[in-house]
């Protein structure tokens, strides 16, 4: 090989080395430009749901360069991140009136009950159902495949109507402003009346507790159970009552001043709500209701001393209190003075309450509770002892001429007072509000909701008497009872002299 040939071959051999060197320099320059672009470009965070992977920086686009670069394929689309949603419930609101998720997205949903009673969360048209006791957090995983706007709500009776509802938006529908989202959620009202179940009767009448004969204080144990019972409110009209021991009013509790009372409240299994008891004779937080908020199937016991004689109302004190009372949850506790009450021949236990029903007045069937009418204080029925005619006809009260009788009369309410009156008589002795002091010769006494009175009268003439609320139009709503008195006539007190003759006749 000649020298010239060797030189030519040497130059050709060095050419690839120079090309490789230039490529390396170009690559290094490219890397520097990309790094500079990253350093100068602003960082863009991609929002993610709480608990998801950290946000990633958005890739910046480098400036074009003369040297060729390799094309890198775009990464495959990642699956949707799970949404971690938490909603708090209290009386009677959810802290988030609007929730939003993507179709097909797995949702880890937590319900945090920060209230004093049981709450739940349901989503219309889905199997979402979470239920939490006070102070409890419950969780579940759900997927919403169908796009649209759906209502979520608490299904415990009255809670949704009181405001426990909101919107779940699946997809890209616009989110309503938080102040209006819940208000805009509209649900279809339930039917005002369902077919009347067969075989229903009126609720049983509670008995008068016997007088206290002893003169020393004792430990008295009382057991009450909250039950939901369907019964007749009127002829052809049924209603689902909330009760103490299955009657309206609940049982009369009767003790002596100075007694220690140990009361156990049980909430029957299968009831829909938390219940409690507030006794107006109790000196203590909530009249005992703070410590007796009992979920279905559970029980709670309190102990208190009966410090003050009198006639007192007890009632459920679980929010919404008016709803529980309007459904029949009230009764009476009598605290006799140390020497007892004067003896009488008969005693009667009567309590008045107002009931608020969906639908039209007089509509037949199984009727539902109306929260709107409760707030408007517009009851369809105002009745004695739980139903129209509870103490009329064959269920009337009875006594004999010469009897001295005592009425224990209270008003559960929740809204309407009562002008307690016996047509054809007056009260010889009246203890207004159940006070130890008494009045004599009283015709009518006004008893407020949550109040009670004790009245006595001696019967001297036989016949038919009527006990009524002297707000007279309430007779048509049910606020009356028949009172039949038997015995010999007493013309010195009252007699019928015969029908008036037309003028001009002998």
C-alpha cells in the first residue's frame, strides 16, 4: 500500500469518530436545552382527590433543535384515581350539600355522625346505604356508573324533610352554589294515604296507677319501652304512632315525694329511630334525656330522686322533638306528697295531643305524618288519649252519683294548649299545673303543652256529661270524652220541669 493510499484510508477511518463526537455534542446540547426549559417553565399541579397519589408536574415542551431526536411514545392512560369522600351529619344537616364524582370512579365514602342521634345516608336509585350511631364513622366503597344528578338523603322519618338531603353529581354537570344546592333538590312526596290495613283497632287505654299507700320513701323501678304501632286514629283512618309501651299517652308513673326512681328505657328492636325520655319531674340534664338517647334494640337506665310533689308530663326529647311528640310520645308522672293525696272514689287519666297528617281532612286510609303541617301548627286532629272517640260510647268514662272523682289531665301537644272543662259541672278543687296549692270552684282551666293539672269534683246529679277542650271547634277534631253518671235523681240540685208550651195553650 502506498503512502497516499494510507493517508486516504486514515482520513476515512477518522470520519466516523468525528461524526460520533458531533452527535454526542448535539445530544449534550439538547439535554441542556431541555433542562433549561424545565428550569424556566412554571410548575403546573394536577388536582387529585384527597388520599390519592401526589400530583405530577406537567411536562414542559422543549425548544426545537436542528439535530434529530428520538420520538418517545406517550405513556398509556392511567386508570382513574379513587375518590375519598367524607360527609358529616348532625341535626338536621349534611355538611356538604353537593358531591361530585366521575362515572365509573371507585368512591370510598365515609359518613361521620357528629350529632346526638342516629343518622344514615342513602343515594336514590343505588345500593348506597350507610348508617351511623352518634359519634360513629362508617365507611363503604361504591361505584356510580350512570352519569346524572341524584339525591342523597337521610331516610330516618322526618330527617330528610328537616333538611338532611343534597345532590350527588356523577359526571360533568354544573355544581350548584352550596347555599342553594340542598334547596333545589326536589323529591316526590309519598302518597298521602295508603290502603287501610285489615283488623286495626284503636290503641289500648292506659290505666291509672294506684295511689301510694306507704309513708316512707322507697326505691321504685320503672320499665318503659318505645314502640311504633299502627292503629286507628279515627274511623277509617289509620296512623303509625310512636309510643311508650304501646299506648298514647304512655303509662302513668306514680311515686311518692322522696322516692328514688330507677327508670330503664328500652327502644324496641325494629323501630326506625332513636328515642329518649325527658321527665319534667327530674332535676338533672335534659330531665334524663341526655342519658337516654337509645338506638333501636338498646336500652339505658337512669336514677333520680322525686324531689317535688305534683303532676308532671314526660315526653321523648330526641330531635326533631316536635315530631316525636306529635306522633304520640308523651305521658304523665304523678309525685304524691309524703302524706299522700286525699282519697277519692275514682280517678281518670286523660292527655290531649295534636296530630298532623298528610292529605285532605277526613281522607280515609293509612295516613302519613306531615312535617309541613307541624311547622304551620295546623293539626287535622286534636284528641284525647290518642284517637277520636277514645273515651266515647262504649269506651266512655263512668261514675255514680255521690262519687268524688279526680282527673289527672295533661297536654302532650306539641303545639296546642287546652281549655279543660266538664260540661255540666265545675271543679270543687283544682291544682293548677299540678301545684301543691289549690283553688276552689273553678269552671275551666287552661293547660299548656307540656303542662298538667289535677282536678276534683263531687257528682250530685245523674246523666250524660261531656269533658272537652273549650276551644269549642276542637270538638270536631276529637278533643272530647263522654262521662256517664248513674244513680238516683236529685231534684233539689237539678230537675227538668217539662217542655215549654207554645203561647196561648193551657
